C-alpha cells in the first residue's frame, strides 16, 4: 500500500511538472509572437486557409508547415528550423485578399509555425523571430543613425520574415550603395549563423532576378531558384512558393 501511495505521488508530481512545462512553453510562445511584431489580425492562420493560398503544392506544403496530424513531425522538426530560406512569389489574389496580402499571410504563417516549433524546444534561445516590411526596413538601413543597430538586431532573429521586397529604381547611387551594402551584410550574417529567412517579393521573382538591383545575396538566392519548380530545393536549403497563382518555374 505504501508503495502504491508513493507511485501515485510520483505520478502527480510528474503531472504537475508537465503542466508547468506547458505553461512555460505557452508564455514563451506568447511573448515571442508579440516580439515578432505579427499583426493581431494575421495570427493563427488555419491549415486549410494556408493550403488555399498555395494552389500548386499547397497540400504538401501545409503538411510540412503544420504537420499531417498531431503525431506527424513537421518539416521544422526534420530540419527547416536551421539554415533554410523561403522565397515567396505570386501575382494573383485569393478571395478578397490582394496578391500582397496573400504573400504576407503565407509568410506570416510560416513564421508563426517556425516560432511555435522553436519555442517548444530548449535548444533554441530568443530572439525567436521577427516580421518586418521591406519598405520600413529600407528606411532604417539608409538612415546612418539607425542602420548599424537595425542590421545587428535583425541579424540575431532566429527566423526573419522580410515582406514585399522590391527593386527601387528611383534611389540615387549613394543611397543604393549604402542599402545594398547593409542588406548584403544582414543576409550574409544570417546565412553564416545558419538562421532561417523568409523573403516575399512584390514583383515576379523572374523579373527581379533579371534586373539584379537588390544585391549579391538576394540575387544568389533567386538564381538558385531559377529553373526549379515549386517546393523544397534540398541542395540549396531553399523552399520556393508561389502564392495565389498557378505559376510554374521561375
């Protein structure tokens, strides 16, 4: 009888520890989502919604990002949580969402699910992730007072989503040189540290690649995507997505 009571006490203690671990994980996740600057209206996209925004390969991609079921490991658990780069293309909307809204929702869904995974594992440390609009990032990068701090901050995020990247032909040469230097520095540091980066483009990636106005790091990524169909490109650790359209090769 005494042994039985001790076993029950141990089971209760294990149960309390498990509940406390889940609470800590939830608090860590909530804090990470707030720090990521994800707009409240864009949080917690459902798997079915995500799949509908990627007509070609959407089911497989949704399974990778969300998991097939509660017992199925996601691609994050199988390696996406380190080094991988996501490239989001797409020209058409879905339902009432504009093309830019679709691309942003796809990127934010990937970001949130990545943050969820790394928050559940103790071998990852903050800062867990961040969303930033490209135009806002450019304003910080070309400002001499904020450029270094911006690069340092964004270079540390485990998962960084830069939304709606576009080549701006209207920049003067001095500003362009400063921007590309900082942007290359940021992406190179992230690549060297094996961090995850999500990039969505406001224009078709094929035309962005042809113009080659966004620096060496982005150009290298787009060149690696060129000629590859939608989905993972394992040899480069890149995932290419076309959101809201039935496009094929870049």
